[in-house]
């Protein structure tokens, strides 16, 4: 059969992509365009499209149509996350926080509970990946220690040192998949030719010394600004370290 329309822009949204899981069951479906200029000025509220750009997955991103007053018709396209992807942490298995509060009688108490971690609002596992301290069905990494460094919350997990967004200690994702900002989270591996799970860290003048059982690393930057592009880790020493000390 043949489909026709006087509105040429509608043909830009004909291509669709369906995501499936390991059991070949569909998990999400969205439209696909080659570049952002092909998106129509009017669409259904909540419509999601993938902007492919080139053959590389590194420059793909997703947009959602937000209609005026949440109605179909005129509106704007806003960046969003890949449909069907994981965007939230399981707060019960993440570090908890101790909050100071007042009870019904006005007495000071302390409450222990989960943290309201920021969700992923843009990109996918390639352009805005999940932090390496998050496990999957086959592995469950643990968070060995937490440190505060340069206005970032630091998690030590396995061989990785993971830093939150600068100035936003509960945010482990970038705000956009289009660019990499200096304030974005940092997730790098600190290892040599052997397994070197990190257990502790010490902030010093020129960086942060990280301790594994048999090695020490210096996490630092050669720039005035600590960012995902400038952060690095180098071997500092090979002294034995007792994680229980």
C-alpha cells in the first residue's frame, strides 16, 4: 500500500526503533530521525524521538516533545533519557544518611534513612553511563569507602574512584548527553597489572592518595579545574596496607 501526505515533515518520523531485552521481549519503542532539523514543530505531547546524527553511537541523543499546556500541537523538544533504560538508584542498597530532626515533643533526634539521589534525565548507557559502583544481575560491587574531595562526594568501589557532580553531592549523572562539562561526574579506574580494590583515601595538597592492599595511587589533575577530561590516576607506591586499620 502507499502512504501519502501533503506535510513533508511527517515523513521524517516514519522510521521507528524497538528495543528488546535478552528474552527478545520489546521494552520500548521510539521514533528516529537523522538530525534535529528534521523534527516537526508540532507533535503529540510526550512523543520521544532519537536523534542519530552519524553512524557513531557517541553522538546519539533523545528528545521528548512537550506541548503547550501539555496538549498535542505546538510545543518544544527537550532532551530526555533513552526509553526503557534504568534511571534511578535502589536507595535501600545505597549509602544512607543521618539527619538531625525534632520529634513530636520538640526534642532533638537523629533519623537514619535513604538519600534522595538524583535520577538520570538525559542520554543512555553510552553517552551518560551509570556509575561503576552500580551492580547488575551478574555482579554486585560494594562501596568500600566515601570521601569528600573538591566539593564532590567520592565513592571507592572495586578498582574505581567515582566522583559526583561538582557542588551536587547526590548527582552521579551528567545533565546532558550533548556535551561534557567540567562539573560532570568522574569515573576512572585505578589499577595496575593486578587486582587492586580501593579501600581508603587521604586528601593531600596535590590530590588524593588512594589505598589498595598492595598499592597506592595518586588521584589528581594537572589543570586548575578537576573535570572528566583532566582527572587522572597514577601509581604512587607498592606498600602493603591493612584495610581493617
